[in-house]
């Protein structure tokens, strides 16, 4: 195990931080807080997403959760989940910066309640304001190349296209679109966010050259979230190694791998 | 008495007051949350000088699990 890790550890930079893990993990939907904590540890993720919600007077549920996350000593990425306009997202980001003590924000502005598709217009508008206010914006977007271009134009250094709908577990709906974004923006950090359901989906995203994957439901809703966290750790690592190794070109015909010279029982018929 | 909306719920408070005072009156703990007034973020450093008026809307948010 030690040898394996020594061989595969690489470092990368995102949001001004140097990391070794390319898996970004969510903190929601786990069977219990203890299970969440164990799964995050097992994943070896160095970025965990969190959120803000209304708190009633006298409650301290948020404090208990936040204490668990703080004790993990990893980077926190607050989100603006549930926001439907740039204004709501900007206010939520400002509140998150104060509470969580980070200028990182996972910018989510939802445009459709049925499929939770991000609103590209409001997302770009919010990103522009937040970047001017000193935020490191991690925008959740679709796999639309032009939207990615607009986000880059306003200064986003990270872009997070969806694989498929949030929580769907359907994997990568449009790998070709994801490849197009990768090719167009080699200098940006690209994370596939949302829709990952299986470790193989994460591997596929990494094989496309994405810098990381962000997921929550696939681990939290597994029958054994801790074991699944371990599976995703290796899946992300395998995909990255595959990408760095350079995959072979697919062919339209069969080609034997075993040498044909000296094939037994071969006869030259006249 | 005046009425304000706190996290979507209409609530009576004794009078116009600043944010620091309303937090105390509503029996919130003194930290671990962030506050917005009428959709605009209010930094802790301005709690003393930000006044709550009749029909104002306040959001008080705290950390929770998120994806």
C-alpha cells in the first residue's frame, strides 16, 4: 500500500492551495455525522463543501457540525446552494466568507427547480461581482463551452461543469462537451461537479483530463459510505494516472496483441 | 412594538434597535452565524450601527452540511 501511494502522489494547485487529493467531497446526506466524518477521512479529500441555512434562536446544531468539519483540518468550500439570483448568491457568499473564514465560494445559482440546472446568466453576473470583491469563485455550471468562456472572461480560474443533474448519479452525459471545455481552457482548473454516481464515472472524468471531481451523493448514499469513499479515492487516482500516461487511440478494427508469427496449428494450404 | 420578519417568520420586537440588540432580544447566541438585512449582508463589524426598522426582513444563517 505504501509503495502504491508513493508512486502515485502528485500535487496540484487550486485556489492558491497546493493539494495532493483531486477528490472534492460533500458533507451532506450521510446516515450520521460520525459516518460523514469517517467517510471524509477515508476519502483523503482535502476540500469539503459546506452550506448555510436558517438557524432558529437558541439552536446550536450548526455549531456542532462546524466543529466536526473544523477538526478535520481540511479546506472548506462553502456553497450558495438554493440561490436563484445573482443577488441571493452574492449575499450568501458574503455571509459564508464571514462564518467560514474563507474567500472560496462554490457558486451555485439554480435556474430550474426540476433539474437544478444552473442559470448561466445569473451565475456569470454573480461571478463577476464576487471576483471583484476578492472571492475565489468555483462556479457550478453546465457543460456549455460558451458559458465556460464567459466565466473565464470575468476572471474565474476554476470552472465546474456538471457531469449530469445534481444527485442523479447518471455519470457524464456529454463527455464530448467536457473534452471541448478541457481543450479550450488548458490553463483553468476544471472540476466535474454533480452527477457522478459510480467510481468509474470519476475515473472517466479524470481520464478526460479534468483536474478533479466533486461529489457527494455517490458516497453519502452508498450502502457503505466509508468503503465507497475509499473506492472513489482510488478511482480518481486511477483516472489521473490514466490521463497522464496517455491512453491509446481507439481503433475501428480488431488487432491481436499476441504475436501472429509462430502461431501453432497454422497451415499454409496450397 | 414593531414587527420584523426573522428567517421568514413575522416576529414582534420591542422597538427599533441595532443588530447587536436584536440578536440579544431574540436570544440568539453571540457568534457562529451570519446575518443579512433586507437581502444585504451585514458584517459583524457594523452590528452596532445597523438599525432594524418596522417590516425589515432578517436572515440569520449558520453552517450546515452541503454538497
